[in-house]
C-alpha cells in the first residue's frame, strides 16, 4: 500500500510540477509580449517626439519639368520684350533686361540652356519637331522660318525638342 501511495504522491507531484512549469511558461510568454508592446510604444513615442522637435526641411528644389517650362517662358519673354523694346522707355527696357538676365542665371546654375533655330539652315537630320512646312520659291535652301518653342538642353544634352516652322522651295 505504501508503494501505491508513493506512486500516487509522486504522480501528483509530477502533475503539480508540470502545472507550475506550464504556468511559469505562460507568464514568461505574457511578460515577453508585454515587454515587446512597451518597447514598440516607446519607439513610437520617441518618433513622435522627434517629429515634433526636429526642424522640417522641405524639398523645394525645382523639378526637371518646371525648369524646362521656365526655360521656354524665359525665351518667350525675351522675344516679346525685344519686339516691344521700341515702345518702352529706356528704364523699362533695362528693368526687363535685368529680370531676364537673372532668370537666365538661375537656369545656368541648374545647367539649363535653350536654343532658337529661327533663320538657320534646315536639314532632315536636325532633332526638331516640325509644325508645318511652308513653300516659297524665292529661297535657295530650306531654312527654319520660325521657332514656336526653343530646344532645351541640360548639360548640353537635348531634353526638349524645338518646335519649328520650316520654309522650303
């Protein structure tokens, strides 16, 4: 009888020991999960504090398409002021010239240039968008009659084709 009682006590102790170990493992898992949650919340709070405290630097550099549009508009303003120069005072002409110079300097700083092909010889190999071809029997060779939009270059590389009207015989 003592053997059976010993086996029952031993079995009961093993079951209790298993229950204690299982409870310990559950508690350990719970504390690990709790610690993980606390760490994530702390990281989130630190990130929020950094976002509030650190100064914000916005990326306000001009985009490539904006620089291309600016180059075309500077070219247009330059052409228009040249046409209107006779009707403006010397001071007004100087003011427009200064503004155009400043805009061109800004384009130069960004390695942007433009080219007008008006009155230049035309050949098929030029990298241009031809709007139309006008016929004129008095011309000896094909020329570019008019530039509607200039070619735009970045560091010498063509990034926007000129739009032109060609005059040929």
